[in-house]
C-alpha cells in the first residue's frame, strides 16, 4: 500500500506521517503505531480548530493515512477512475466529518445524523464498507466525537455473522447496535466500566485471527 500511495503522488502525506521511511523496504512493524498515532493527533488538531465545514489542509493527510493504515486491499481508491482525489472528494469528506461530530450526543444510530452521514458515504467511489468504516472509526476516536463507530470488515463478517459473506451497509447498524448492547452488559462487571466499542471490535478481530476461531461453532 505504501508503494501504491507513493505512485499515486502522495509522497507529502507519507512524509507527513513517516518522515523516516524512505521506501516500502524500510518499513518496520512499529511504523504502523507511529502512523496511527499521527492520524489521531491530526484528527484532534482538526477538531480543536472547529468542525471542518470546509476542507482543512490536514484532511487529505488523514484520509490518505487511514487508507495506508488499512492496507493494500484499499488500493482501488488510488488506482481506479482518476485516483484518490476523485474517489475521495475532500468536500464530501469534510461534510461527513461535520455530520458525525454534530450528531446529537446520546442518540443511537440510525437516528440523529446517521441518514446524512450515510448519504455522504455514497459520494465516495472505489472505497468499500470495510474501508469507509475505518474512516468512521478513526474520526469517532476524536475527543469531541459523540459517536463510537467500529470497523466492519470481512474478518468480522465471516467469523461472527456468515461465512463467505462480504460486509454491506445493511449489516453495519445492527453490528453497531449489538456492540453497544454488549458493552452495556460488560460494563456492569467490576473493572470493565471503561471498555469502548473500539476495544471490543479489536478484541473480536484479534480473536477471529487466532487458532481458537478455527474450532468455534456459531
């Protein structure tokens, strides 16, 4: 994915997050954490300046960085139909962020601003559910975010919902709702009151990639 992003002309975004990396061959395991930390710092910087009704210069770095973090299955946004600038228009990206951050606090999806957020998601091309939910998940980690969004990818779908199925938007709200319900149950247990939707999604993903998942019966 580093090579695809570089070939697409986003050397500036790569240097912004990974200035010490000269090429894909020099990437180290710890660079993924550096990238994630940099993206989250930029998200909070953007939000500290106010909800981005208009594109902030950092938005491009953030959008590219999240795709880089997600891996090479997200390459289509860079190599098809005119490239990333057309497939991920920053004006619509800013609008998506604005709707997310102004969602009424305490109101669960699909209510509040979800319909508007969902409409904005249709503006992006060659970016599937798995990657668009990565963007939602990263932005929902902002300190000011009223919503917590998990990532929904094929690993989660095929392990916990239906083997061979690809993630669709039809699956997303029920998935978010189920995690919220389970969190409320888990939070009643001593020492687990601070558990987040993000941490639950990461635990599910990690377990799905473990040996224990191979013998699990639904």
